C-alpha cells in the first residue's frame, strides 16, 4: 500500500514539474529572441531571486554532508551552466527543436549513467516505453533538422549538451540527496553565489533600466515557478521513483512546449512533429503503466 502511494505521489510530482517546465522554453525564447533581455539577464533573474528566497533554508540546513564534487555536479547539471547552454540554443532555434532534443537526450543519458554507476535494472516494459519515447523524439528532431538545414547544428549541439547536464543532475540528486527541497536550495543558492558576481562584472546594474512590466513575469516565473517549484517537484519524483522512471516525466515537456509555442509564438508544428510527439506520449504511458507497483 505504501509503495502504491509512493508511486502516485511521485507521478503527481512528475506531472506538475512537466506542466511548469512546458512553458519554460517559450518564456525563455520570448526573452532572448523577441524581448530586450539577453541570455545573461534571464539566467541572473532565474537564480538571483530563487537563491534569495531559499538562502535562509540552506543556511539553516547546511549542505548535508554532500561532497564538493556532488555539489558541483548538481549546480552544473541544472543550475546556471545548464541555463546558459539551453538559453543560448533557444536564441538560435525554435521551441520545437528544444522540445524534441533536450528531454529525449536527457532520458537516454540519465538511463545510461544510472545503469553504469547505480546498477539500475529496467523492466522489459520500461525498455519498450523508452524506445518509443526516443523514436518519437528522434522523428521530431530529424524533421526539424531537415527544415532548418545545417545552420542549426550549433543549436542542436547546445541542446544535446543541455540534455546531458540535466541527466547529470538527475542521477546525482538521487544518489546524494534525501530531500527534494534541499536539492533545490543547493542549486539555486550556489548558482546565485557563482553567477551573480559574473553578471554584475559583465553588465553592472543595466537590468534596472528595464521597465517593471518586462521584468516581473520573468521574476515570478523563472525565479519561483521554474527554479523552485518545478525543480522541487521533479527532484521529489526522482527521489520517490528513481532516476530511470522519474526522468520519464520529461517526456511530457515536448508536447506541452509545442502547444504553448503554437499559441504564443505562432510556431506551428508540422504533421511529422505531431506524430512524433504522440509516439512520445504512448511510450511514456507504456513505461509508467506497469512501473506502478502491485497493490498489497
């Protein structure tokens, strides 16, 4: 009974994080491609405000005995370095391409790392679901590459690197952290401490010249919903379900991001993209359906 409750709690956390993260590439692309904010501005907003909010918690709890290399991998994986990489990619490529490449590569990298280092063993239905996810996302990526041409190669490389970094966080958080909120605080506060001095050195107080209506949506969304709430929910899903199953909820992000991009950026997906995304959803359902523990 407890195992069943644990599964559904983890699933709810995974879906919640995907709902928030689905809008992340759209908001970021709006900022770096269409608004007066650049990549450095968005990264600073995201971690400065989330770091300030979580600093009292981290000061009270401490680092929890996590070794320096673990802290470095967590911050590298989904902190400021990750954000710099994917935001730069979103400056050059549409949301559809981010949605196709980053979550797919994260799942593949996460499974590979967890099998090699954590000795994670997957069931047959999980392998089938993951295969469907990867095939669906590969179909979307190949169509996007054909439409965009070789000029998008740099953006694809950045998105693949973003998927690898996200996978590093997923496995590290599962191995070293006992609390999702603690993991979230470590990433936000350490990213703030590392990135804020670099930002002020490069740009000074130029961000203050931007009108509040431009800054406020990003402060609320990037600084709280993405950096704190979504990361907490995702970390909780990984801690409850393990990195192999927990990472599968990233498969929801492509469909959500594509729908939101179509509504707000007028980036209409092709039929091949829609078919690939439906295959992704089917794969996620197959992997998660039998992953639920039996009652009793």
